[in-house]
C-alpha cells in the first residue's frame, strides 16, 4: 500500500542524509513538545537549534491545540496510508498541519490534501491545510494550501493503474 509521501514526491534525490536526519530529529523534538515532555534546545545538535527556536516561536505565536500527533492512518477505501504530523485547532479552525524544515515545494499541496483525505469521508469535517516552515535562522512561515486534492487523486489513480508512481508532467495546479 503506498504512502502519501511516496505518491507525491517525484524525486527524493534532494533529500540528503543531513536533511533526512534533521527532519527526523526535528519531528521527534516537536513530538516530544506536543506530547508535553520537558524539552530543551540543547537536546538538539547546535546546527539544528534554530529549527527548535522556530518551533517554539511558532507555537507561542499560533497557540495550536493538537488532537493528533504523528498518527498513522490508512484509507482502505482509497487504498493508501500516511502519517500526518498534526491535526488540531489553529486560527480557531480544525486543521491538518505538516511541519517542514525546508522551503515550500510544488508537491506540498498534494501531500497535505492526501493527509486530509485519510479520514475525510469518515469524519466529514472540513479542515484547513497548513504547512509550518521552520528555518535554521529561527524564523517560521505558515502557508495555507487550498488546492492539491485533484493532483493527489490523479497520482493515486496512476499508481493503482500502473502499480508504480507516475512522475508529474505539469504542476500548474500546485
């Protein structure tokens, strides 16, 4: 069964070992924060502490209230699965949130749409979709994605039809 990320990322070559390690470390760090564990920036390597500062500043500014933290789900009807970073309340609305330690990319809209669809037909809750971009400098950006669902469903359909991921020819919708 394919995962959301397997369906939407065309080329993982840009994910260096450092980027993978950083992403995993920041996700673990943020998970500990969100589960109420005591954490300190010194829990992170020196070169990644800016991402931790960005997370703290983001949370201080936005005051999210999470109902799900790193929960894996499977949509058996559509035949795919994924692990959403966060589901909760931000900006006084229910949201699906993905934490990022890089810059916005064309596939992020489709990724968030895929995460949102994991249980949309069960919950029937209209959620907004956000990416929180954490930067090495300690800054953060929030971007809302409204599109991506058609692109995600097209990629899922292509996968089912061919048994493999099909590379996107155009990302204009994203």
